[in-house]
C-alpha cells in the first residue's frame, strides 16, 4: 500500500487532482459514478460515488440485505498553499516577472522558500456550448520564492516576520517573458489564451515523496495533511464488504479555510447525497432518522506527533508517536468531536480488529485547531470521533509520518466499514 500512497502524493498536486485520482481508484474497484444533475437508480449491493466541484467526493456502498446503520469516514483533500491571483503577472523594474499570489490556509511560510515550485489546478475554458473545466499541471521546475541573504538582512536568523505581499512572492521569469504565463496555461489546457475565463491555480513544491530511516520507518511528502487520511480511508472503502452498514466515504475540499463552500463539510453536500440515495432505496423520513440514530462518523485528520526537539509542546501522558497506531483526538472544549461514547465505540471496533490506537490531547495551555467533525455535525448530527495519524511538521510544504501507520489505518477503516451498529437506547449501542 505504501507505493500506492506515494503515487497519490506525487501526483495529486491540487484538490482537483486528488479527487481525480481517488475517483480512478473507485472506478478500478467497480464503483459507478453518479452526477448530481442526473436521475439516480440506487440498488441494493451497489457501489457509487459522486463529485461536486470536481474537488469533493462522496461514495457509498449499499449492503445487499438491507441497511441497518450508516458508517462514515470524512477527510479532506486540500492543503495549505499559495493560490495564484486572477491577474497573475507582476513586473519588477523591467527586469523580472513574478506571480501574484495569496495564502490559502495556515501554511508554514518559511518552508516554501528557496525550493523549486510549480503550479496545478483547473482552468475554466469558453466553448461553443458554454464553459468547460480542464485540469492542468505544469509539473516542471518553474518558480522559486527567494530568501534574502544574511549579508543584506543581518537578523534573518533571529525570527524574521514574513509579509506575504512582499517577502513571499514567487519569481517566475525575466522580463523578456512578460505576458507568457497565461500562454503557458492555455497550452496546458489545450485552448486559446483568450478562451480562459477563470482559473483556480495553486503552487506546489516539486520534491517527490521519499521513504527513509534505517528500517524505512518514515516517509516525507507534501500534503500528508490530509491526503494520508484521504488515501487510507478511500483504499479501505474500495476494499470493504459491508454487511449491514451503508458505508459512506467523504472527501471534502476547503477544510483549511473553514469548509464554508458548496463543496465543503459545512455545505449540504452530504445530506443531499444521503437524502437522494435513501429516497431511491425507498427509505422514508422516519426510517432515515432511525438509521441516523444507529450511525457513526470518523472525522479523519492527522495529529501532531511528539516533536523530538520539543517534547515540551506535548501533553506528557496524552502525546502520540509515529508508527504506534491510529490516534484518537479529544478536547474538553470540543475542538474535537470525540466524547466518551464515540471513543468507546471506536475502541471496541479497533480492539476487535487488532489495530493499535493511541490518545492525543493538547496541553491545557494550548488551543488546537478544529476538524471536519464539528462542521459536518451542524448539518448531520451523529456520534463522531476525531481520529488521525501522527505526523511531524504539519502545514509545512514537506511533512513527515510513519510508514507502518498507513497499514494500521487501512485495516482500521476496513474493520469500521464492515461493522454494524444498533442504538439499543440513548447511550447504549450494540456493535456487531
């Protein structure tokens, strides 16, 4: 499985490309692609998926003998990056051409400096019939964000504060190439430059994923947060054989900027898909609510491993490590959705499957970030536990995680999807 996730990480240079690659994985596994603009005919035993905005995906598997519960995993496919603005080229003293960018999400800015960059995303092209989306990926060393030498800024190693408008603008070309950027984009999109009506283009680092350590126990790559969870959940989903659960895979875009988009976790995408699927299967409103009571979601987003240089940033008894299993995350202020019930249900399933788990809490004087779980629960409320895999350098352009955890996550998610849950009464659940 490690070679497969490396392949995804090396190719999914934007959320659009991640969804394209996950869609291809599901296609190979025999899933039927649906479209929101068409009629659906959902059958027992069927395997389906649908995309929205080409950057979010929801898949579901209908058990052959009727639905007893619904089991969800939710991850995200976007990462903190720099986005290229609509009018992209900046001129510098008739000598250089830069690209005008802005931050997307809470990235570690210094990690982007002095390394080869490229760009990928989508272009909206005018056709005779209207507008068409085309994915593009330059996949060449084509930009650099240069640092300032210490000879010119003597205090650069004393904690420099970077201004994204001035310090973090990528160099693209010399002045002789003025006006060439969109010509290159048009070439990638196989269209005329004047037919480009819009774009969503993002920078990415060109460094390939690498496996390292004496026992090959670590791997490093861009976009591990959260493509590691998106891949492992999708892989387990493609392999699972649910017996009584409507197994649901959610891969959302825009988590890094709040999820408040038509395709984000804070949209109606999930409820829209579930409503249509259940109506097609003849499940009425009463039946739908009964299913929801016996359902569960895993909000899957990576966790902070103890930093070897700074163990003081971790809560001593509730810290986690790479290669020691799936992380259960909890927070008293409910930044994470895990509570006693959802945590116990998940532990029951993982113990039965022989998959190791560990527990993460932030230091009591530090506030952690939110995840998909709370956002999604605003629209579709059910027992939810926040989980993930331990990693270092979260939100860097090049992150690090443990190789053994990939297998743990796939095994755990497959066992989860193949479980059955029944709400006996409020607070009591039978797990099969």
